[in-house]
C-alpha cells in the first residue's frame, strides 16, 4: 500500500545545474491541470511524476499538487487523493480564506508591515512620487489615475533592495566572500535562491518581516555558495554565520502564512 506523504511548502530552492557552455537553459514544460471529484466538489490539481517512491499531496497558493512515481497509474493516483479528500478540502479552504484575508488594497491610512513593525500609508495629490518619512508613514504623491498598489509595491521593493544589500554584504564578509549580485523575486512560494553564477535572489516580501528573519534567509542563501544542497555540511555553514537559525526557521514558517499580498 502506498504510504501517504504530505509535503510542506518548500520555502527555499537552489538554482538548477549550470547548462553546458553555449547552451541556454531550457524551461520545464508547464504542468497540465487535471480535475477529480472529491465528495461533492470538483478539484483541479497538477501532477508531477518523478523518481520518487511514494505518492505525495501538497497544497499551496497554486492549489492541489500531486507527486507520483512514474510507474503508478492515473487511476491509482486519483484513488489515493480520494482517500485523503477530507484533508485536501480542509487545506484548500484554509488557503482560500487566508488569501482573502491577506489581500490588501492600498488606500490612505492603511497599515503595512515593514521590518516587523507597522507603517501607515499616506496618500496625497502629486505626480506619482514615493517619499519615505523618517519617523513614520510612507507618502504616496499620486495623480488621479494612479494605481496606489503599484506605487506601494515599488516603494517596498526599493526599501528591500537597500536593506537586503546591506545584510548580504554583512554576512558575505563573515564568510570571506564578495557579496553576490542581488535580484528581487516576486514568487509566492519561495523565499530565495542562490548560485555562484546567477547571484542571490530574494523575495521582496521579506521586507515585511523582522530583520532577524531577513538575516536568516540571507545566511541560508549565502550558504549555498559553499554547499549547493541541504545536507549536514550546508546546515553547518548556516550555523557558522547565523547560530540561531533553528528558531528563525520556525518563526519564518509561522509568519509566512500571514504576510499581506499588496
């Protein structure tokens, strides 16, 4: 009998292996959406087959995803999902509710988390400029037809670039490395990635979190410059520059589910 395996959302990834010289990396084909009936509901899911030994169900912002060994038939896969219908429907409903709560429309007076604290957004007439005040609100000077959500994201991303750059320089120095090139990501399910060739990419939404958690993610990703895996030597490299990584990792998982979507 297949053993049920419920996968947690992967918060960290590393870039794929570098392609041979002269060849461009090939993007994987998009996963096909399938449907099955769970109780009285029709549920969409994506199927990924691979060199695994067990069937696995995972649920994130993209919905239900099923991982399966190559030899297992589609009928067996869907029967497996049906046996766990209650869990699947419960988790899908939880994600749906969480996403509704997390979506924020930027308007005058709305609060946004920044570095673990709350800031207020002040919207005044202007020419689509962003202004940070030292003691408080983010000021958006907007035209009548401005998209305040876009301007707020731009402001947060600029602040993220500044803060992340400083923290990368700090931890890279502790490792005896030059700071890698920084890029921002908008992924909904990944905090970051890092390789010697492509540099480090960090999810800009980390700017909502306390600096200690940003530091953990930075340390985690920089450790991939030493070990491109998540084995014991990798975690030893993380601990060498960020000893409290276990507590930070636990807190990050809790806070991740509550981050706003601006």
